[in-house]
């Protein structure tokens, strides 16, 4: 304890001022214990006491001073300083991090300018925190692309953000977590975004203006909302709360992300007739997302409701496409009166579309739509399953796949009530009664 006995309160305060002016070195940022000074800012215990020691003794501290034992921490606390513990070994993002970024974000950077170098060193702490955030919100199948850069060639960035996308995808669409140095006030945010500018010196092209417009139009028709957290609201957050909220956000909108990944990677040069359904043979086998053997109970982020519905908008588009093509079918064979009677029915009927066959007899069509391949499984409610069984003579399930938002087209295969007898129905939820 002798090394600490000559360290006084004023030495700690002076050390804090030095750190404010120089930033926290990269190898000193991670620390379980953070000392709170009167300015309400937090400083890593080891780095702060090392600086205070040098101020008190005029020489570098021995390794023993870096020991954050309970006795040594108590000595610092007895100097009338509060100390916080972070199991993450990193204190949470705070308003001072954001305020400094507001001051430098978007401004010119010159390496020969000592003030710019100083600001860059201070900014590294916020960069570390944004990367920590991104790394810890990864859900099953998604990967963050970490980025430690805080400047462009000659400028401080005005935003710091990390992209998170499914593995082995184009990364033209992605989730983002980050911070913005906005003129009206900096804030944290997380959202879905796209590559709207070239990257890597132009080697990676941006999405076309048409596809950027498709992206924005698609989101307008969903329940999607990006999240902003103002700097003054950060006191209501911890790492646990921020990470849980962000993971929930990614899980909630993973189905929308998947739709956009397909939609924005469609080939614009391919000539496709619009509003067209093309019938194909059913697949010999489809995928399954259920683990039937060696089931693990370690938690996954599979949103079965989203899997069943994909999205309300996609389901409606698929039904509208079938409605249009059923009317065309009947008009081609001269059943104009019947074509006028084709209609969507209310939810709960056990099917989606009332139409007619070539003989003018009423048929019932259930529509299941995906942007993915023929091998993708689909989901039926107990009501839909029972209706198909009770109405075998005039029931048809149209499985639309490879749905194209741009051209409103899809391939489909048809399953009759008899064919549904040969498929596998796997329960994914149950009604429980007592």
C-alpha cells in the first residue's frame, strides 16, 4: 500500500484532466473498475492510478500499482471517489463520448496537426464501444463486420457504424448499429440499411437508384421502425439493456431483411413479364427448420410467427397475384361472369381465394408465398389443415416461390387435398388445456 499513500485526491483529479486531454490508450480501455470523478465522467481504475502515481512521484508506477485489489480500490474510494464495476470490462457509452464526437465528426483531419491527433486518440474509446456493441448483438446466422476506422483519408467520419448481415450473402442490405454526429445532437441508432454509395475505391458498386427506391418503398409498407437513442437518454441504458433491445430488433425484422436480400439482388437486366404466375412440378423434398434429433435447449433466435407469415405484405401480394391470374384464366376460356366472381375471402375461412374451374364449379385456393426457393417449407394453421381435409373435391394449395417484388411474378406448384395426405405435418405450437 505504500505506493498509494502519497497519492492524494488532487493527483487523481489531475490524472483525470490529462486523460480528458489525451484519451485512453487502446491497451488501457478494458477495465472492470471505473472511477467516477466530480465531473461525473468515468476513468479506468488502472490507467487513472498509474497517471496519478506519475504525477505524485514523477516516475512511472511499478506493476504492483496496477493491481486492482479490494484494499487498493478502497484507498481510492476513501479519497471520496465513487467506483463502478462493469463485468464487460468496458464502461457504457455516455453523453461525453457523444459530445466529443459532435465536436469533431465531419471535420478536417490532418495528421500533422497535434490537435487532430489528440481528438483521434480520444475518439478511439467510442469506436471500441461501438464495435463491442455490434459484436455482442449477433444472433444466430448473422455476423458483424467490425470496423476500427474513425476517419476517412482527410476527414473525421461524421458517423461510426458497424454492419451486421447473414453469412455468405451479398451484404448489399444489412443491419447497422452506430452513432451519428448530427448538427442537432448526436445519437445512437440501429436500423436496416443498404449500400447506397460505392465502396473500396469503387470496386464495390452501390445499388442502383431503382433498387434504392424499391428498398424505401418496401419498408413503407411494413411495420418497420428504426431506433434512435438520444445522448441524454443514455443514463437509462446499460450494456445489457442496449444489447437485448438490439438483438430483439434484429430478430423481429430478420424476415424483412431476408425479403430485401432477395429483392435487391434480382437481376435488373433480365426481361420478365409482369404479373405472371408460372406453374412448376412440386419439389421432391423441402427443407425443415425443426431439429428432430439431439434437440438442444441453449436458446435460438427463430421467430416462428415470422417464419409462418414471412410478412403480411408478402402474403397479400401473393394472394393478389393468384386473384389476378385466376381471373385471366377464366376470361381466356370465356367464363367472364365467373371471372367477376373471383374474390379473396375473410381470414378464418380456411382458405384465401374463391375461384372456379373450367366447368364453372367453385374451388377454394389457399396461397402460401415466399421469395425463397421451391425447397422452402411453408406453414398451415389447424383451421387451414382441417378445411383441406373436409373439402377434398375442390381444394387447392398454391405454393408461390421465387416471388419477384419488382415484376410481381412467381413460380408456383399446386397441392390438392389428396397430395397433402402424403406430406409431413410437424407441430411447432400447441394449445394447452387443463
